[in-house]
C-alpha cells in the first residue's frame, strides 16, 4: 500500500529548496505506473520516447497527439501519488501558442499534471502563454530528440563556448517565462551543475552528470531492455536486483544518494 502523499509542484519545489534529488522515470502504461509510484518515483514522464521503445521507430518524430493522449490516460489510471508529466509531441506546439494550448489542455484533461516541450528561444513565449493559462510546463534543453536531424544525430550539446552560452541564456529565459522544471540532456556535467546552481527551478539531468537537482532515465533503458548499445550514462538497475520493483527502488535510492550517475564511470 502506497502511503505517501501526492507529489505536487509545491512538493517538488520543497525538495529542490531542501537539496533533495528528484527521481524521475519515463512511463507509458498503467501497470508500470503502479510499480513506479509504489517504489517511490517522484515524477512519471509520459515521454514521446514511446515512439522508439514501444513502437520500434528510429526517432520520436512520428509520435502523434493521439498516441500521447492514450498513454497519458493509461499512466494516469495506474498512478496514485507521483507527479505526471506528458511530452508535447513533434508538431503539437511549434505552429502557434494557441495550438500549443489546445494540445496541452488535451493532455491535462487526460490526467497529466504538467507538459514538457523541447527547445529554447522561440519556446519562451509559448511557455509563458501556457503558464499564464494554468498549465505547468517543464522545459527541455541540450540534446532535444525532436531536433535529432538538425543536430546531426545523438550528440553531446554545449561543448563549445558559444553553445554553452546559448544554452545558459535559453535556460534562464525559460525559467523567467514560468517553466517550473528543466530537463537538460547530454551536456557536459560542468555546464549542467552550473545551471542547477543558478536557476531558481529544479534541473533534471539525463546524461548530464550528478550535479543536477534530479535524474531521469528511459524506463526500458534502466531495466536493461535497450535495443542496441545503451548510452554510456545508462545503468542497468535490474542486473542483480530481485525484480523490477527492487530495480526501481534501487534507482530511486541511488538518485537521491547521488550514487547515480557516477561521473567517473560514465565519462562526464
């Protein structure tokens, strides 16, 4: 029986202020939502990564609003206390703030507590538009999977001074626009740590070192179910665990104790 109180945005802010790491995992269905919630995962990300791990696609670009609405609805049905974040899929927010609002509102009606969108610069006004209309927003910078072709593949971002300065500027613009969380993906750990230290909002890392205010992984990756060679920052938490529940609990414990990620092991 899960006895914890529901994780709210206020609770996430309290954790950030107290220096407690936020443990997040992707989730796509009711069964895993129950497992992750029971194991103490703070936030469930209904990621458009489902296009790759569930649908077998090479990228996230073909994931539709119908896909995201369906999987958000499934996760919401299985979840009891975790904070639920739903990805805005490619094409659902780029055209206009009004289109973004309609699609974000649909995901909220399906059970999401927050939506996530990728990119900086042009996205700041969209974030402000959504937040002013009552929709909490998680921003996403660094490697942004919906821009995989423009970025030239799965590459670490922010290595040079110009990229680093741009990402830093965009992160602060998004926070100023009202983004309540920031996911930072595949950037040097020094840059991610600096953002975590200077931004007023929690910074959740994926392939960004241990200095972030929390971590997120794709569920199937942390269970050793990756197709192909896993990225170097991924750890198989199911290896040596008694089962999936134990693996997820280990992930939560290691995130909160900063045992994961290990910068030396993963080469940050």
